[in-house]
């Protein structure tokens, strides 16, 4: 990129930070999409005009497990990074 060469170090850092944030957003959206597919396949037998109690309960449970698992993994990686290499 020609314009990138003419940017100051601060501008480059800001641009890199912005790109990193956008990449995180894209990764999050991809996870949500994948998660939606998994929970849909697991919980929804036949789509209708509204969710029955069993389907709704299954979806809520699926979402809760996904969130719990994601938080557990994130916390574990955070602990590993804070401890550093051994």
C-alpha cells in the first residue's frame, strides 16, 4: 500500500489496532454463526410459527453451555498467558 508507507508510526498503530478489532468482530460473528447452526440442528425438529417449550429450553441450554465453555477456555488461556512460558 502506497499510503501506508506515508503514515506516521502513530497512524500505523491506530490502523493496526482498528484492523485487529475488526478481525475480532469477524471471528465473533463466525463463532455465533457456527453456534447457531449447531444449536438449530440439535434443538429444532421442524420449524413452526413459534417455538414450543422443549425447543426453547433446548436452545437456551445450548446457548448457556456455549457461553460457559467459551468463558472457561478464555479464562484458561488468560491464566496461561499471565503465567508466561516455563
